[in-house]
C-alpha cells in the first residue's frame, strides 16, 4: 500500500479486521472496549489521511454513522433488558430466564 510512515504517524494501530477477530474470539468484555476500537480505527484513518481526501471524509462519515447506530443499539438493548426483567421467571441481574437447579438425589 505504500504506507511506509504509517507507524510513525499512528502510534496505536487498529483496523476493522482486528475488531472482527476480537469479536469472534470473545475478546471484548465491555461494550466500551469495542466502541473505543471502532472509534480508533476511524480516527487513525482521519489522522493519517489529510482533510478533504476521500479516505479522510469516508472515515469521518463512517465514524458519525457508527456513533448514531451504536446509540440506537444501546437503547434497544436497554429496552429489551427492561422488558425481560419484568417477566416473573427472569433473573434480576441479566433479565434472562431463571433456571432452576436442583441437586441430584441419591
């Protein structure tokens, strides 16, 4: 790609392929960790590529779209959690169905 100075300009590299691998491996333990990596990807693209270039502008638009969609997703998850928590058979912590564990009787 001819990005010989990339690591001189970008001190903490991140890309969408790495994010996908982290998601598939279950490496993200908090939503904010995922959000930070996605933001970093677009911020790196904007930092490395000059303003008004296609790459800079696309990264800017994608970051804005991500922020909007991420907020919507969190709101949707909060609604679903609230609805699930109202159910009689729901766990008070996670809102999932309560499971009854009974010890084996010998």
